[in-house]
C-alpha cells in the first residue's frame, strides 16, 4: 500500500477540457509537491504547497492542499496537448521531512 | 546549466556486471537523494545524504547497492552483480536543508537495462 494514492491512474481527454487529479493519504504531510514527468526524463517540480487550505495557481493549473494537510488536488483548465505527461505528487512527512514519498502518478493524455 | 546532472543517461549491462552512476547536484544544495523508478510507478526512495553523511537507507537498498558522497558534492551509486530486476530509471535529486518545506529538484535520470 502506497502512502500517497493518486487518482485517476489514467486520463485521456480532448484539448480544451478541464480535469482534476487527486492525491490522498491518511497521513499528515509538512509539505506536498507536484511534479510532471515526460517519458525518459526526470520529474520536473511544478509547485510546493505547505499550508493547510493553501491554493496556488500556475497559469491554467490550480493546486490545492487539504485543510488537514492529508490530501491535494491539481486542476487543469482548458487542457492542451502540451500538458500530456505523468503527474506525480510527493510529500514530506511531518516528523521526517528528509524523505519524499511519491504517489504512483496520473498519466494524462490530451488529444488535439 | 545549474540543474542536477546525471551520467550516464542510459546504461545497458549484462547480468552479473557491476555498474556505477554519477550525480552532480545543484551546487549550493547540501542534501542529495537517490530514487528508483520502474515503469508505471512513482519514484521509490533509496537513500539520502546530508553533506557527506548517508543518513537514511531504504530496505530496497540491498547489500549489492552502495552509495557514496565523499566530499559532500557529487555522489555515486554502484550496483554490484546486477540482476534483471535492477532494470529501472535511477533518479538523483538535491535540495537545500530547510524546515519542513524542502523542495527536491531531480536530474534527468539514468536508465539501466540489465540483459
């Protein structure tokens, strides 16, 4: 069982649609990161959220950290083919923020 | 380029051979991490260093795996007597010691294929 569960695992949508990806846990995290990864490449950091209830926006991407700091969501508005990739959430736990736990990812395909 | 650098990008080796990967972190970062990622999964933690000290190792890191960071700068990950199950992407990341909201930045990874 993974510490961070991501859903959905796969998502295939048309260009222009909106989508939300979820990252859930029963554990509390001191911070949570979202990464995007393309095939054969390392993950690229998109955002870090640290405060419960925090909302951050990055152009068409909106990230939210749950009030209890156990979950997070990523919402993409008007998806574009360039958004295609593997979206990973990763968290650092409250008592051991030296190690990042990753979810298994959401593979997004945006069709033109 | 001031990001995390990993070499080589790809490595194909025969089962039973030893391999060594190198990671050069972002220069001012004192923490360095190794992760392993298999197809369809998120990265799994292997080990991390703060400066030259290896402070934590995962149980995934069997005795065939060894990591070093001799001068607190670059790091190497060696796998001895490779097995087909070692085939994966090996990722290195670095961060700056902080208080709970540390951000890790990843290199492009080394793709290992054991044949």
